[in-house]
């Protein structure tokens, strides 16, 4: 029995795409270095122990790695089943959070288990991508199955819950995932136009009804009319970073930015490790997305194609929004940089998403009939 399990695990590991796997390890290692670099200053400023955020991040690192590997070994059917359970659990938790969750800065997004906070919507993103991919693929292959309608219904429920929290950034991410998957599923262009109009209307509604969205957009469009200290400090740091930076631990911007370990961690990277290493970090994200889409095109499984596209869209949106906010190319939004920024829920959910990508893009040495 032991030999069979060992052989199974070895065969599964060998079938994983090593480019994506190694890229994920690079991001995780770089995230550890940056957490050590950025978080002690933030912890001390908030009167915590210097290693407060580091210890909390390491609490989630082990489970995240375990989730990544275990998910990558699952079959297609197992990925769908696990994602369905996570989707249902996250949906129930989001309903609870929306009505009875702890309010922080005017938003209800977290469930606290002791001193550890979990954000259910983080786990909704990858699970939603997989479930919608299954529904859309089934709707295309089985004419009588209303996959489009069911997926739109689920999206509407998730969108309402996210708007109620409110979490506009998460809503835009899930909307981006859904739109890409609908486009790939062959939906008519006029429906794509309707969805685009709906998203535009949603953005306008958020701008006029949510004070923090209104303030951030106005601050982005008219920097001189609002407080933009973090963005200005981030840009100043990026401009003065140099090719090789000041060296690990030698930066000062982490002592001045409240969100140096999360939203503006790229500024810490640039100051301490320089332009070259930070540019390499950005290239790793680009490699993951391009490599993932290339592998997706090699697949002949329709569900696999749509699911991988949705998950890659999630990673791309998060990276673009986080980097764009740091560079003042987009309004600031509390969105983590995958595998890099501090955040336990984000780390585990990205590991789950990445594990699914690895699982769905395994090379063809395995028999697809058994999947």
C-alpha cells in the first residue's frame, strides 16, 4: 500500500508543470523575505511585538503549501467537488459576515476565530471560477442544461453580498473572472455588451453611494484636493530606489507607510532590493499568466480551459491592481499582491487557486479518461 501511494504521488508530481511550480516557489520565498523586511516596522508602530505579523504569516504558510500540493494532485472531478464545498461554505460565511460580522472601517468582511481573522470572500474567488467553469462547460456540451442562467444567478448572489459588505475591489475581481469565462464560453457579443454596461453602472453606483470609493476616486483624479500621502511616498521611494536598492533591512519607507506590508509592499521591495530585482518579480507574474494561458491552449478539456482562464484572470487582476495602486496608475484599493503581501486568507486562497491551475494543466502523461 505504501509503495502504491508513493508511486502515485511521484507520478502526480512529475506530471506538474515545473515552470509554474518553480515560479510559485519564487513568489513565496520573495514574499517571506519582504514580510521580514516590511512588517516589523508596521508591528512596532501599532504597539505589537516586532515579529507579530511574521509569526501570523507563518501560521498560514504551512497550510498554504499543503493546500497547493494537495490540490495540484486532485483529479478534475475532485477539484470540482472540493471547489463546490468551498463555494458553499464561503457563501454561507459571506451571508453571516454581511449581517453579523465585525465592522471595521465601515465594512463587514471578516470572521474571527480567536485572534485569527478569515475573509470568506478570498476563498470565494477560486471556488467561484471553478464552479462557473463547470456550469458554462456543461451548458455548452449539454444543450438542455441551463449553465449560463445558473452561473449568472450565482454571480448575482455573490455580487449582492460583496456590495453589501461593501468590498468593491473583490466584486470587480470576481466580475472580471466571470466576464472572461463568459467570453471564452462563446456567449453572444450583445450579452457581453450588456454585462459591460452593467459593470459600468455598478461602478457609477458605488462611486455615488459608497463614501470610501468616492473619496479614493476623487483623490486619484485630483491628487491636490485630497490626502494622498501613501501614494506620494511610494512614488518618491520608487523614483529613488536605484538599480540595486539600499539592501535588505536598510529601507525607511516601511517606517512611514501604514500599509507597507500589504498594499504598498512593492515600494519596500524597490527600496531595499532595487529596480532590477523588483522588475524580475513583475516578470515572474507575467510568466505565470502567459505560461498558464499557453498550457490552457494545449488542453482539449473545455471545463479545464475556462477554469484555468478564470483563475489566471484572478491572479492577473490582483497583481495589476496592487502594482497600479503603488505606481499611482489606479485608485488605491486594499488588494494583496499574490503570495507577496501579508495576509493569511489571501495566502491560502491563492495557494488553492494555484494548486487548481497546476492540477488542471498537468501534462498528458496521465490518462484523461481517469480524470
